[in-house]
C-alpha cells in the first residue's frame, strides 16, 4: 500500500436491494487516515447501506470498493477495521456473556482459526476496556449494563483488534443525553490522541458537524463537505432532520 | 460392585450415555442461543430416516444416520439461506418429509418394525459393542471440533455481522455447527430415541441460562445438569424398568421447572 492510499475508497458505487430503485446512485467517497468522517442523512437515505458496503456486508451493484488500497474482494486484513453496530440496542438479555468475554472477541480474528487466545490477547482486551473506562465492569454480564455501557464495551471490542479505522453505526441511539456526550468525548479523544480514523453514521447533522472533521450527506446521492460548518449552512435542515 | 454394572449392555449404555450427555450441551448452547432449537428436533427425525435406510440396506443404522443427517443439515442451511421460505417452515418440511420417508421405507420392507421403534423411543439394549466404538469416535470428532472452533462459534452466535466484519468465515461456521448438530443427534439416537433428543440438547441449556452467569460458566452448569440427568435416568430406568429416554427427559423437565423458581 502506498502512503497516500486512502483507508477506504468508494468509486462510482451504485446499490439497490431490489432491481427497481437505487438506494445509492453513483457515489464516490474517500476516507483518509486520521480523518473523522460523519455520514449523515435522512432515514432511508442509504447511510447505513453505504457503511455496510464499506465493510463488505453488502455487495455493490456497480463501482468498486477498496480498503487500504486493496479491492474488497481480495481484502483479508479485517482486524485493521473495527465495527460498532447498533447491536447494543437489540441485545438479547438472556445471552450469557460477560464484558470480558465480549471484548476478547475482538482478538479472535487476530489469533486466527483453531488457535486459542494468549496472555497477550487478554492483555490487549484489558487495555481496550481501560480505554473506554469499563475495566471495573469486566466480570459483569452484558445484560446487566445500561445501553451506554454496552456501547462502550462494543467500542472496546473494536479497539481490542487494534484497528486503524473504526466504523460506528448510530452508536448513541437510545442513550440519554449525558451518556451520549461522554461517548462523543471518548471518540474525539481516540481520533485526536491516538490518530484513530473514524467513520460515524448518524441522523443528527448538527451533532456530527460539531464532532467530525468532515461530513458527507447521503441521500441516494452524496454531497461531501470538507468543512462541517458548510454542511450545516448548505443542507436544508428539515430534510436532514427526521427525529 | 453395583449390580447394575454386572451387565455388559448396561455398562455400554452408561458409556454411550455419558458421552452423549457431555456432548449435547456443547452443541446445544450454540443452537439455543442462535434460535436453532428446532433444528435438533428436525435432525432427529432426519436421522430416523437414516436408520430406516440402514435397516433396509443392511448397513449399520448409525452409519446411515450419520450420513443422512449431515447431508440434510447442509441442505437445511442452504434452504434457510436462500430466503425462499421461512426458516422454521423449511424445518417442518424436513421434519415431516424425512419421517414420511422413514415410514415408507418401513412399509416397503416389513419385519424390522420393532427395531425401528427402539430408535424412535430409545432402548438401552440397542447399543451394541460396535455401536459404542462408532458413538465414541463420532463423539470425539464433535468434542474436538467444538474445542477448536469455540471462539468462532461463540462470536458468530453472539454477533454474526460483527464476526463477518472481523473476517470470520461465518457461513462455514454455520454449516459446521449444523453438521455437528446432525452428528450429535445421531449418536444420541439409541439412548434417548429420536422423539426425545431435542430435549437433551435444549433443556440443560435452558436450565443453565437461569443462573445468569458467563458463557463458560453456563456451559459448565449445563454439563453438570446433563450428566446428572443421563446417569440418574439410566439408573432409574434399570431399577424400575422404565423407558430410559422418557426418564432422562422427565428428570430434565423437573429440573427445568425447579430452575424457573429461581429469582431472575
């Protein structure tokens, strides 16, 4: 990979769930190392779809996706990418798993098939838990945690794989305002102090424009703003805000 | 020495029973947590068709049961993934379809109906010396596979999408899990019988879940419950001349009811 390759590049992407209407139409987007990209847009505008295309969870109809300069079809270094889904909201309360067990999953792919985790893996998981300030909760069951705490654990799981980029899909949905605030502070710290590249999907333009270093508005097509303030100025807010 | 262990067939029953008791929760925990509980029941009926086929072809019935249930488990997963039918509906097609097939084979070649019945309801004398080797080696394969794939199975059961992004071959893991379930069901066949196998795979897990512990602790609790139920079930069935499968499952159901009394 050349130094200048973007971490994620999408070129002329189109996607549709059926054959009739395109959810995304001819979208191009590049995520450079160290950036903090906010993906915003109305519900149904295709922002989560775009994220899933970046992560290989969906396949494009047209166009190419590359990760670290490698076409996604032949990309194998998945531990370099962390993912925090909306899993915390729909958490199965019966699932018998502790905080520690969840965060260690972040090490599984690094270790590889058939291998058992080493002391180093456990150490990395512990560090990730400390980074999100959830270390004291390590022996608690996931189902005993609040929504915000669960989301931190999922962030720790992503961190444990020592990724270079973390993609987050509406991470603060269903979380109270104060918890949301703390979560954003944590993300900013990761981006600014550790140089972690972040892609954050959200429906909240103003919030994201405040946090991110650049903003892309996804509504079937894509409008990119290198300066988040421009996004607020240019986007017709009623269209973007669907609360 | 206990009187019960003087009979070779009882020793074999205990050995096979113990093996099945240890393996069932290892597969059961992943099936139950993935909402695949019905697959155990379906595969049990599928393996019954395998038994009927074996009796017809004069091949050891457990061998055909293994083959048929592993092949069907792959087919079931493919049909489920194709999204052309609802997955629970796909299961009921396999369940009744294979039972119908077993009945058809049964009526084609008269004379082994008694034998088939022992696979339907389980019978301790069914476990012959060669069966024990078969159950032992297949059991070992299942045990080793779960041991080696533990972290992948856990990750995929907990968060399939997350596992996929982490680069875990989720489709392979899913098919392997169902194939292992097929093998587990076939080796449990002689002990508890096709109609009761699902209980042995599912109920110890349901009991262990009530304790609200970690994943590893949940498996261990399920193991203790399962081994206790199988050993005490076989023992009681011997002394009181009861059906072993029925006794084992009723002990499990009793323990399950007790576990529900526990405060959540």
